[in-house]
C-alpha cells in the first residue's frame, strides 16, 4: 500500500483496530499518515479506509481499522526499508490484511 506519491505505508503489530500504540519518539521515526479523503485505486475499497483521532489529538488514516504510518528512512517512492523492522513493522499488503496475529 502506498500514498498518492508512491511512498510505502506501514502498520504496527502492537496497534489494535482503531487505536495506535506508537507514541512520542515512535512517531518521530514512524510519521503518521493522514488524508481527509483517500482515493482508493487498484481494486482497493474506499470503505476500507477511515480516520481515528489519536490520544495526542492528531488524526490518522486507517486501513481496515489499523493506523497507517510512513518510515522516516524511506526516501523515494517504492522504498520499503521499514519492512520487518524489529519484527513489528510491516508494509501493508492489501491481499493479506489484516494478517493473522
């Protein structure tokens, strides 16, 4: 899953549907993805995207209930350098999401 510019979007295994566990320094490394309206393309369904208001008051876009993030070290569209980081950060694969935990 990517944003409109092709930047990879991630999910955090410690999150729960509708709730982010990434706070403080975590958000500095894993910036929040938020768009008021997501243009679902490529077979994605608009109804699979939503918005939560985090404990810090910021809004964050969700996919199938899970908050979405960028990885600060991804510099170019298509980069996936955050994949499997600490075994809790994963690229969102719409074909297999949400994965069994």
